[in-house]
């Protein structure tokens, strides 16, 4: 059992970005009680991850289903209702007003937290310009955080570098979850807007998402413990 308390453990979500359920289960087994919250994203969902989500929930873990939904309102509302029905704790949608409002309707009356993905952490200003957006990262995140609040969803996903601004917009009750987290010296990979676990929490994040800093570590248990220790001190 980990030395850090359950509240701190609840702040770290480990992304199970694996090509098959067996690999994901092996990590979950290895991490045991030290990790209480797992993210199942696109790759693993396609490879049987939705059944794994049910198993994890049955085993008392929290599950973040990272499907980044964006579709017509009826489809998003029904998908959010289906996630709520399965006992999922967090579901992501892209932070478009129509999409967020639909997901809020689907999740209504359930504990499911719908989070709007503001601007992906792999994007910078020039990536947004290339994609045809008029505004840069900061203005887009600011606008989308406000629209998430208006849509009545639980909160947003943003980079740790946006977390302070987003916290000010959402207030103390809004959920601010930050991927793009890298312990000092860790490989950055394809992330562009990053900070350390302690910096993310200090900026106002409720929870951090970590994938490769744990999954690609030589010793995933030691890597997860080190991040938890950093969060405990933050
Ligand atoms: O929604 C997400 O979780 C997400 C949003 C975002 O802007 N950036 C981002 O990296 N993520 C996810 O967070 C995880 C980060 O993984 P690592 O870069 O390996 O730590 C991946 O599973 C991404 O899909």
C-alpha cells in the first residue's frame, strides 16, 4: 500500500495508452493500490478497453473514458448517457458549446463528470493558425472555459500552463484536469504545453493525467510513487 493518502492518489490519473487489454491489465496489476484512477483512451477503447473499464470500475477503481466526443447533439447526449450508465467517472468531449450542452444533458442526474477539452496540449499558437483558427491558445482556452461553465458541464481539460487562468474562470467548484505533465527531466514527446506535477497542482489543477512518464518508465511503480510524492508535497 502506498504511503500517500487516498486523496493524493485520487489526483493522479494514469493513462492506459496500450494496444491491448493484456498490456493494460499488466500495468494495473503492477501498480496495485498505489493508483486509484485510470484513463482509457482511443487506442485501448478500440482494442477492448470498454470491457476493461467495466472490470476496473467493478474492482473499485475510477475510470476516465477519454473519447473526446464531438458529434451532433443527439449522438453526444446518448453517448454521455451510456457512459453514465456504465459508472464511468469522467468523460471527455471537445469543448464546442453544442457538444458540451448535449453531454451535460446526457450526464444529468448522474455522478458522471463531463470535461471539455479546450486546446490539446500538443498544440501551440502556430498549430491553431494552421488549422484555421483566428485566436491563439490562451484566448481560445479562455473562451472555451467560459463556454464550458455556461454549458453546465463539470469542468475542462487544459494544459497545466493554462490551469491558473481556467481556475479563475471556473471558480473553486469547477474541475480542472491537466495532461501534458512531465516530471523534471522526463522526455517531453509530442507535448508542447507542459509543466511538472507540482506546478500543475500549484496552478490550480484538481487532477493530473500521466501516461508515458509512468507507462514508459523502466520501473513504473517507482515512477508513479515519485509523482505521488511530488503531488503530496505540492
Ligand atoms: O484528454 C486528454 O486526456 C488529453 C488532452 C490533451 O490536451 N492532451 C493530452 O495529452 N491528453 C491525453 O493525456 C495523455 C497524456 O499522455 P502522456 O503524454 O504520455 O503523458 C494521453 O492519453 C493523451 O491522449
